[in-house]
């Protein structure tokens, strides 16, 4: 099965708008010039390269199978084929990494990259060699304050380099933001196809109006067997209650710099405004007074420093939403 065949099938089953974003995630170790050219001819028009680091020692630590040379070669070719539509991912917070070494690597990446950069804090995945080394004490855990400084400094460096932060982890210039990622954060419908994929959409033909959360079977071979046996590889489907969806809108919407507008919120809660939920809360007022949040005529959004501690803010905001919902259900 080829990329072209997949896109042809999508076009046959649904309307694919002219110029629709078709992003492919690529590993520098396997994305050579020939493959990239074939992807472009098949219809791919945006490339996201998993660079992670431009330091070979850090790549080895992360267990990546590519080198800095692989990255430079892939990036050079990608910018020729997808000018203005090539993104790179970088990871910070590695064991032993300093603020200075992180910023040095970032500056090096910015001298080579295109118009989109994604920054992700390292997540230690259970079962990986890195996870084991850290938890057995062979590698140090990076201090939380250092990680916070890495993020803050990186934001300033990117801003000074002409990049606009439009989401917690994403920065672009010349309007080169990621359309498909924006659709997630805005609570739009999307279909997940393939092993382990997630989807959020309203099923057609059954008379319902609420979205379902669907998860595909994780193991590729098992997923294929299920597709041949049942016509699909959906492992789990869960109808989303109105509160479930509002929690998602809150968690994802506040990742964006623009936040959640009143109009957007009311699409999911016509009878419960942002003012109703957050307007009278003393905790929310305190967050506003300390400059972490804005709740005004534009909607609800985080400040620059609020985005840096979004996870902590969400604990308070979600609790307030759930409390308001319970009170409304009880008729209080």
C-alpha cells in the first residue's frame, strides 16, 4: 500500500479540498531524496521531520537510529521539495542537558530549519532503555526549574528569530502553522486510520449527534487481521458526553495562544457560557490577578507565563468546570 493509494482512497470516500494539507512525518534515517520525491509526487505537501537533536551523543541517548548528517541531508532535500512547509521537532530536558547546551543546539537548528518548529519536553517512556537508566540512577533526572528555564529561553530565542508561538509547543513564521494540529486543538472532528490511531467524530447514519472517541487496535498484525475479518480495526469506541467534550475543548483550546473564544465554547455548550463557568470563581480571579489567565470579551486564554504552567492551571480550571456542571445538573 502506497501513500498515493491511501490519498486516492480518501478522495474517493470524502471530499479532499484543493490544496488540503497532507503532512507526512519522516525519520531522517529513512527519508532519502528518492523517497521524499516520491512522497511529493503522491500528493504529500508538508513534511514533519523528527530531528529531536543535532547532537549525535544526545541522539544515541534517545535511542534514535539517525545521525546529525542524516538530518542535515534530509532537511536540505525537504526544503527544496516542500519550501515553506517543512517542520522540525526538537526535544529538551534530556538527562545531563544544560540550558546552555540546549540553546546552542536550538540556535544551530534555527540556522538550518524552514518555517515551522515544534519543541517537546522529554517524556520518559516506560520500557525504554532511557527510562530504565534514569530510574536505576545511571542517568540524572533533569531539574524541573532547569526544564522551565530551557522552555522560557527557547521561546524568546524563537520570537527573536521571527517565529510566532501559536500553541504551547509550536512556532511558525510566514503563516506556516500546522492545519491538522489546529483542528485537534479546536475540537474539530478527525478520523484515525491505522494501528493505534485515535479519532473523534460523529458517526454517520445512526441518528446521533454526539461525537465518539475511537481507538484502533495497537498491534499492526492484529489490526490487519481485524480489518479483514470485520471490515475495521476499531478496538474501542466511547460516546462522548457533553461534559467529556467540554473538558477536551478546555484542555486543548488553552494550548493555543488565542485560547477559546466565546463563540467557539458555545458551539459545545450553548446554555453554559465561559462567564457562567469561570466568571465568579475566586481561584480563577486570583489566576487572572497574578497574570496567568485572561477572561474577557475575546474569551478565555493563557498569558505568556500561563502557557508555561498550563498543566497546573488546567487542574484548577477542570475542577471548576466539573463543579459548575454538577451544580447545574442539581439545579443549584
